[in-house]
C-alpha cells in the first residue's frame, strides 16, 4: 500500500497543481492529459480537452513552440478560452525522450500572466504621465540613480544648465554642478539614496 501511495504521488502533484499542466503526444499535436487548473484556465472541463489538437488553445498567430534539440523551451504566448476571450501566458515546454532520443511526449506548464501584463501597462502609463508632467514643468527637474547618474532631465533643466536633455542622460550629476557638488556631497547623496536617511547640504 505504501509503495502504491508513493507511485501515485507524482500524478497527485500533476492533478492538484495550481498552475496549468498539459501533456501532448510525441508529435506535439494532440492533448493526451491536462490537469484541472489547465482546464479551468481555458474554461473547459478536463474531458473536453483530451484528444483535442494542442494548437486549439493558442491564438491563431501564436501556435505552439516546441523545444528543439535542447529539449526545453520557455516563451510567452496568447491562449484562447472556450468563450473566445484571449489571455497572455508564460509557457514552459519540455520534450521527454527515450534512450534512443525519440520524443515520447511533450509536457508543458502554463501560467496566466494577465495580472502581470496589467501591472506593466499601469506602470508604463504612470511613467508616461510623470514624464509628460515633468517635461512641461517650468522648473528644472532631474532624476538620478544611486550612482549619481542622470536618468531624466526635463527641457527646463536643459535650458537652465545649457545642455540638451539627451546630452545629460547617463552623465554624472556633477556635470550640472561641478563646483557645488564636490565628491563629499555626491557620497552623501549616494548614502541618502541607499538609506533614505541623512541630509544633503
């Protein structure tokens, strides 16, 4: 009984995994097994997917990308639910081979990355909003990294210091204030950026 339990454990992991898992046949064109998470992700019952073409779950312009000789491939794609809606996924596909090197099957797990994509879009939107506001501001605005390199300078800052904005990106902030920012103040600035504590004078 204990041996049977141990033998069943890998299959239990497959069925209970929170991420979608699918197994396709040796040619990669038919779904032979899927777990519940995979079926729910696509709006199907498990039984509805068994025996279906593997490519059916992919958007037409995003067909399955099977691994080559390396036997393993990770990529982003777009899948289609039963109701026709689309969602982005991160796919991880592995080819399983016998001793002769022949492909026995392809096992893949899929993660719905819709939330990540939405967060990325929101971040890009907020960055663009900040850039528009900063670029049109009448005051000079300069952002720098922890190494005191300029990440962004608006038009007003460029005019104030006599530089084009694109000339400043990547340069040390000392290019703007060579006398006012001696090394000790650059060091203090770095310390402040790293800890959020201290005073720059």
